[in-house]
């Protein structure tokens, strides 16, 4: 006998509303239907105003990826105006992007561990994440909505004293990450709970065009920082972090390994600030004209902004393709055939951001 149940929109494993309509045969999921749209804000329409204010609006799309959204937006607009930002601004943007990847991945790892009952490890991840937010507060004045990106560059500098502080933070964070990895990798319980659960084959990942750690956890080496370098990633080479198994464990371990990658990128960027002129912003009297696409590698995967200008302050069209929107299609095939107890774990290893999904 089959039973239909509602998984969500309010569920302890999700921090935002998403609904799965599950058809069960006993404890096995036989069919699933995904429904989103609970936090749709119509942001794309709101972007059709003063392009200078769009960078601040873009940060409101997703509170976890604020720097990536504003950076991608600014790169798209700068492309329509033929603006090349100062080198120092590019270095600062790159450092901030990797700091944000650290705090986003620590959030995702913590929520994944919490979903299988490891409350202490969840709190440990959030304690480490607080260290990143403290650095954000020291550099930008804000912990979440940073507000330093603007079309043409950035509004805040990173001086020698702050450079030294961030370098010390990297040393401390690397040690914390090793401790966290050791606790996860050597836990028999975590391995048994996550290995072989929610398997996405490499072919399925390629067919569905999923992005970010979801794709790289299925051995798809796709990373925008590598395939289409931007900012300082043209100089700092990034090798995509992949895992072969495509299960919940693989997606989690990709994020764990990328913590070290982000720390390494920050360390490579910090010395470049020394001797680079303090110019942070290039001003232009040009207005957005024509269309342009920009993309960057947000913590959840490829983020894309399309803008179309009309030689005025207002845009004719702005379109955002977020990583969760690209990955959402992969949830249903992985849930089908799984145990009901695994549904929460499978979905949370996608690190879903429903605010990004709905926009």
C-alpha cells in the first residue's frame, strides 16, 4: 500500500521553506515531487533601477553568498561599460570571495552533520565560522551584508595591519579545519551513515548539468575559477576538487577539502597587496549599454548574471541563474528509491539556498 506524505515546507533539516511531496511504499520513496517558490521576492524586476544601487540589492538575493552575488553583478555591469577595475580592488574582491567560501562551506558541513544527529560537530563548525565572520567585521564593518563592492571597484581597503591579521587567521583556521576533518574522516558512524546514500553518478550529474560541490562530488571537474578565470584567478591557479563516489559523503568531503583550497588562495593573494597602488575605484561617465554575461564560482556552484543596458541608469533586463536553481533538478532522482530517513540528509548535502532558488 502506498502513502503520500508532505516533507516540508517547514522541516527541521531545512533553514528555508521547500516542499517535497513523497509517495512511499513502506519506508522507501517511490516517487517525489519538488515544489519551491515560498520565498519568491521578484528581485530580478527590482534590479531595473539605478545600476549603482544594484550591487547592494544583489547582496539581498542570498545572505550566505552576498559577496559572490555583488561581485558577479558588478562584473556584468562593468562589462557593458568597458571598465577595468584597479588591480588592488581585484585582489580584495578575490580575498573576500574565498573568505565567504570558508564561512559558507562551514555552514553546509555543520548543517549536514546536524541532520544526522551530530549536534556537537554542528556547533564546532559554527564556532569556526564565527572566526570568519569576525574577519568580515574587521575588514568591511559588517558580518553578513558587506557592502564593499561597487561598479568600478571596492569601497574598503585592506592595509598592512589587516593583511597581517588575515594571515594569522589563515594559520588558525587551517589548524581548526584539520581538527574538523580528522573528527569527520575517522568517525565510523558518520561514514556508515553517509557512504552509499544519495548516489549521483557522473553521467547523471553531467546530464542534469548540476554545478559546484554537487557536480564535483560526482567526479565532474567543473569550477568556473578554473574553466573561465576572473579577477585574480587568472594568476592564482585553481584545480577543481573532486570525489569519485557521488554520494552524501563525497559531496561533504569536497567541501571539507575546499576549505584548505580557499585558505591557500587567500595566502597567495595577501602578498600581492604589498606594493600595489591604493587605487580602489575607477569612475566612468559611461552608462550601461548593450548586454553582457558574467559568472563566478559561488560556494554552491556557478552563479550567472545577465544584464542589458539602454544607455541610462536603469536596466532593461537583469537575469540571475543561481547554483541552487541549477542543482534543484538533481534532488528528485536521488530521493527516489531512498529510505524516508535519508531524504533530509540527501537534500542538505546539496546545500540548498531557497532564497537563491526562488529569488
